[in-house]
């Protein structure tokens, strides 16, 4: 199992919209997240940032992320929620959320 932490900015004027989408997420998107071996997925809000954390339980992270990115329902979901966000990455980096290094964990 691999734990993932990611960070992104939220556009303040779209925060409530973003929260509303996640209060009632599309079932097919949640299903794809699970099919791609992601569990214990949470998104937190603080100030101008969103922090996501989840556990990856599969064997091929890049393959599962490609599967999710190719899913039509997930693509439509991202089209809806991405305008609420502002990436911290360079435009040509290929990343949207910024990955974070885990420095401490206690079970």
C-alpha cells in the first residue's frame, strides 16, 4: 500500500461550488476511483488550498491513473471541477495536483 498526499489551490469564488459537487459526487466517478485501487480518499480545505490524501493498493499506479484519465465519466467530472481549481504546477508539467513527500506516518 502506498499513501499519497497532493495539494492544489481553490479559486475562492468557486469554493462553495466545489464543495457542492463533492457533497453529491457522481457514482460512476466514485466507482472508477475504487476500480483504480484508491481507498481512504479524502479532500480537505484550508484557506486557499485543497489537500487530498488517499491510499493506493494496486500494483501499477501509472496504469491505474491512465485508466482513470481515459474514463469518459471521469473526464466530464474533471471538466466540471477543474475550473474551481488552480494548479501549483507549471502549465507544461503534465500535472494538475502537486504531489507531496510524506515525512511522517504513525499507525
